[in-house]
């Protein structure tokens, strides 16, 4: 069961809601205390009056009975000037001389039951001439009961004053609760307002500097979580800026070269002699344009792959890594026919994105084939989920080892060779999406060693259809 705030409360600010709710809560407690206090005092006063009146009636009944059963005692003998005295039997009510009969409460069956001995006493409230009386009846014997009626006027005045006092205290308590709620809302929500101001400043200025955090309460934890989000957002923005800057730099070279070649073709065909280019020259230029277009296409594909900064692949399935490796080697052999391959694998099943892992493995093999000498051997081994690719090339300098998986990073020796410097960066991104690792080091065969580790299982696993990850 959920509690829904009324619409008028939702339209108010958080400070206003805290003030209203705290005022209502404290005010309700104050009102309940006032009501309970009033009725408790009223019950105590009535109980005290009943005990005193009944005790005096019993004492008077034991000590002041004449043989004729007539009541001869005045009111003052009973210890209170506001007590009216009478006797009652089965036929009539007897009131002492000098007492006005019309001012005496009208007695009835409860008092006659006491006179007849069917009840030990009676106690009730009656009214006469606009005055309330508490009436007690005790037996006198021989069918007669003594009746004492005490006026409740003084008690009513006390209760009226008490009610007014409780009302004043209740209203004062509600007002005090309102001020207290306002103070709590003002002081308690000050960190929230400060955090809101900082967030609005960040949204307005796009300054992702973390905000200062004080204390260890809920607001401080919220601020720390917000700072973590700012750090992640700043890192993402820096990566985007770096990607755009590097992409612009890398795209400029093939675009410039392509534009130059196209301008040469255009100028040659539009010359005044209209002789144009020799077929061999035209074919060479067209080949350069085609190669630059392929390089540009590859670069754009790599950029799109790197832009997919996803924690999980869009579709996963159970795959056999040696099979993925076999497909990748088949593709690379067509591009590097002069390279020999030494392959040693064992079963390893992985849950992940087949296309992504195949591209990562292909990039590793392409890198080894590119640096291998003519008729060189690339050694590939796969054991316990660890794919090791060794080449016999010049190797990676020690200064470049920490950076070979960075985007657009190219060693000094590789800047004259084709490529964009994104292949190994894509390998790292794909492997990390599959909770794996990748590293580079010197190879015992003299070249570079690239190691890719992907978690999985050596036991056979059933094939599963691709599962879309939402």
C-alpha cells in the first residue's frame, strides 16, 4: 500500500512541504496532549467529587438518624455549604425546612431503589434551576435513603478555565510547531539548496569541477556520488574531444591526398590540348584514389567501432574461440600470403559477441603479419583462454610498450606504414567489454608478443542463439 501526497502539497517546494508536514505532526501531538489532559483532569475532578460526596453521605447516614427517620441536620454539618440534603422513601421526598423545593434536583427510581434496599447506593448527575448537581443516595434504614446533592458550578468553572487554557496552549503549540518546522526546513535543507545551486551552476557553465563535500550524511553521500558522475562525465567528454581531434587529424591526410589526385585527373582532362594523362599514369592515380578510399573506409569503420563505448555487446552468444581464431587466420592469410603461420590451440568456450571478438583477433594477427619479414613465421597459441601472438619482426621499443593500445598511437617506425593506429585500441576495447585483458611485450622469437586473455570455460558448452541485451 503506497501513500500519495495530495496535489496541493506536491505543488509546494520541498522546504514548504517539510514545514507543513512537521507543523501538522507536532500540532497534532500538541492537540492530542491538550485533549487527553483536559479529559484526564475532568475525570479526576469528578472521581474526587464522587468519593468525597459518597463518603460524607455515608458518615452522615450513620451518625444522624432519629427514631422518627426525620433528617434534622443542616447542610453546614456535612462540611460543605454547596451541598443540598434530602431524604426519600417510597412515597415522597423530604427536604429540610428553609430549603426551596424547586431548586432541588428531581429524584427518581435510582434513589428509591436505595431506600428500598435493592441498591447499596446511587450516584448520578442531575440538573435543577440551570445548575448541575452530583447526587448521591445512601440508605438510612426503614425504607428511607439520605440524598446529598452537591453543585458542580465551581467544578464547571474550573473545567471551563482549563479548556480555555488548553485551547490557548494548543494554538500556541501549533504556531510554535510551524516556526520549528520552518527552522528545520531552513537549516536542514541548506545543504540541499547549496547542492542544487552547484548543480545549476555546472549545468549553466559546463564546468565539471567536483563540488566540495562536507560531513558524512545522506547529502554528503549524494554529493560524492554526483562528483563521481562528474568525473566519469569529464573523462567521457575528454575521450570524445580526443577522439574528434585525432579523427580529424587522421582523416585530413587521406582526404588531402585524395583531393590532390582527383584535382590532377580533372586538370589533365580539362587541359587546352586535351591530351590528358598516359594510361599508365591514369591507372596509377586511380589506384591511389582507390587505396585512399579503402584506407578512409577502414578508418571510418574503426572510428565507429571505437565510438561504441558500451559496457556490454549488443548481442551475445556462446562461441568456440578456436573457431573464431580459424576464421580470423583465413582472412589474414589472404592479405598476407607471404607469412607462415604456426598454430597451436586447445578448446575454449566464451560467451560474448562473435563479430567483435573476431575483429579483435583479426587485428592482432594483422599487426603481427604487418611487422613480419618476408617468409616470416607468426606463432599463435591458445591455451586456457590465453591467446598469444608472436611475430619475428623488429619488436616494440620499451618506451612504446605502455602506449601501443592507445588510440591513434603509432611508433616512430610505423608512421611510414599504412594504418591509422586504431587496430590495437579496438582490440583493447573489445577485450575489456568481455571482461578480459590484453598486453604487449617482447617475444622470444625476436619480435613483439601480444597476449589476449578472455574468461571462459575449457569444457564444451551448448550453442546458444544470440541474445539481445537491452
